[in-house]
């Protein structure tokens, strides 16, 4: 065994972004940026697809939102109890300073979005314009999902 060399395994590096672009089901359904859009489907089909996906997204958004709100509120409640009973001491002036610093940073980032953000916003606008019926169905379904 000492004289035998173990063959080195070779692995291919896969660019995940390129693989996502090659997804055929997405391109068949919605088209790519330069190709045909969902316009090849009837208005009823586009509304149904948009409505169902929107409802699912809205329903999940509602459930996750409730859990997140409960977690944040519960955490703040426990923090207040621990502070009141003396288990911890919170330096509220430092918290306020850090919050003001974070607000300034967010304001600066909001005024000058990065190139990637601008590109994604343009892609979304193009998709919505090309698939207006589908997008309208999604928004309606999303609102119904939030309400249920």
C-alpha cells in the first residue's frame, strides 16, 4: 500500500448564477429578458398563475411576519423585565447613539443605491411591464393571502 499513489479526485466548479440563468422551466414559463414573456398564455391563465403564486407568497409573508413580530416583541419584553429586575443594565444612551448612527448610514445608502440594486430594480420593472396581467394577478393574490 505504501507504494501505491491515491488518485486525486477532480471536481468541477459550477457557477451558480449561470446555472440559474439556464433553468428551462423559468424561461419556458416567463421567458428571459430578451425572449417571449408569459404573454403566450391566455389572460385567464396569467391571472390564475399570478393569483395562486401571489396568494402563497402573501400567506407565507403573513405567517412569517407574525412569528417575527412575536419574536421581536417578546425579546423586547424580556429585555425590559430583565432590566427592571436588575439582571442586566442597559445603557440606553449608547443604544440611542448606535441607533442614530445606523439611521445615518441607512439614509446615505438609500440616497445612493449601488449599481447592482439599480440593475435589479430595472429588471423587475421590465418584467412587470412585459407581464402586466401576471403581475396584477400576483398583487391581488398577495393581498388575499395577507388577508386570510
